[in-house]
């Protein structure tokens, strides 16, 4: 789920607390934003396709990381960690379930769209479905460094993500019925 992707992104900002501590909070916040960003295609477009690029995000992320290494600044670091996190999010959606409304039923073979090959990648189910208890465990464990390592702004965002992820996990299996009633 989005909070887990944000948490994974935050982990990638952790090395900066050692090598460039003044840039670590901006990297963490950009990585959290980049970890959530692809899932905005839930609202508009085709989910796991319109804003998910398991391949093409890297074409931006790799040069952006190089630029941040050569000329470290809040701007270069923010762009690099945003793109890195969006790239990792898009790839790691393949480790979960498919795009169906009830992913625990495993009826969809479409985990995330690979634009360069014009085809869907099949789900691996390492995490059974978004909002599964193990998904929330990942959110909490991976966000833990965000509570202590980056200062107050990142801590506040990490707490919000832990709360939101917990609430989503609690109601996840009831969401499809609610959605059907609303639509
Ligand atoms: Zn996604």
C-alpha cells in the first residue's frame, strides 16, 4: 500500500543522515512523496499503469542521482529521491497482488504495467494484498527510522503514515463493498 511504498522510500534517504545530514530531511520527504505519487492513478487514469513506470522512472532517477552526487543541493536531492522512490514503488508493486477490487481472491494477473514491453507484470504475492497485516507490519518497521533519524518534520509525517496505514489495514476488506454501494 502507499504507506509502505513511502516507508521504503524513506529508507533510501537514511544514508544521507551520515553523508549529508543537512539534506537528509528533504530527501526523506521527497522520497515519501515519490513513494505515494504513482498511486494517484487510483483517482485518475488506469491504476498501476498511468503513473506507474517500473522501467521509465529509472531513466530519470539514475541521472538525477548522479546530478545530486555531483552537485548536492535541496533541489537536486529532492528530485533524485522523489524519482528513485517512484521507480522502486513501481517495481515493487509486482511483489504484491493484482489490480482487482478484492486482491485476496487472486483473480487478476495484472500487478503493474511495463510500458516498454506493452504488457502487465504478473503478481508475486510476497505481500498477499495491499492493506494485509504483513503490509502494515512493513509500514511500521520501515518507518521506524523516520521517527528518530530525520528530525521533527519527518517524524510528524511518519506518525501520520503509521496512523493512516493502520486505519486502511483495519477497513481494507470492507472497502470493495463500500465502493460498490457508492458507485
Ligand atoms: Zn502502486
